[in-house]
């Protein structure tokens, strides 16, 4: 677990230095995997209709409900590796 966490933190740092900015759907997946890995299942109410960005982020994170932190970390690491 300690190795996975260290690798995850390395991937988080690398995500800020990708050669090019990923498309919006990939950015949402990165965000959702990060939130699931660090905070667990989404809580709270879905943002209102006027907050489209917040709503998209909420929905992406909500789609990962039930996924373990370790699984989310590994998927995050794999996704960042594929974008390098």
C-alpha cells in the first residue's frame, strides 16, 4: 500500500507536467479518479443546472461510487502513464 501511495503521489505530480493538455472527458476522468482515491465516494447534493462544470465533475465522480481507493489510485496511475 505504501508503494502504491508513493506511486500515486508521483503520478499526481506528473499529471501537472503532461506534454499536452488532455481533452475535457479525460480531465474529468483524472479528477474523478483522484477524488475517489483521496476522498472515497461522492457525498452531498448534485450541483444545480446552472453549474455545468460542477455538475459534470459530480457526475464523473459519482460514476465511480463503490470503487476502492486502491483501485482508483491504480487506474489514476495507469491513465497518467498513458498520457505521457
